[in-house]
C-alpha cells in the first residue's frame, strides 16, 4: 500500500514569490492611475507609484502566509490570493494620500 503524505504539511512559498503575485496587482493599479487618476504631473505620479509599492509589499505578507498554509505555490494562485489584501491596502493608501497631500 502506498504511503500517504500529510496534507497539512506546509509547502515552502517564499515571500519573494508572493511579492511577484501581488506585483501583478501593482501593475494594474499603476495602469489605472495613469489612465484615470488625477496625477498632478510627474511628481504626483511618482508619489502614487510609491503608494502602490507600499501596498504591494504589505499585501505580500498575508499572501505568503496563506499560500504556505494552503499549499499554493503557483504564481496565478498567488495573484488571485493577493487580491483582497492589495486592494484594501490600496484604498488605505489612497485615503492617506488625500489626507496628507490635499
């Protein structure tokens, strides 16, 4: 009889891999900012890129933790898994930007 593996064992999903999953949403957010946002010139767009990168870096933490527990090392799953964390953090960064710079 074949030996069964323990399905609760954590699969190594690095933070960097989860960062690439969240970075996909960062690229989409940047494109939306360029197309529809009130950028305020090059300096304003650079500030928005900074806010987007902050959201990407912070969204990768819960993504990597959840992916390890679920055993999802595939990049497309990490991209989908990062969705709620990224967009909640992006909304928070937009609120912070409006409070600090307007």
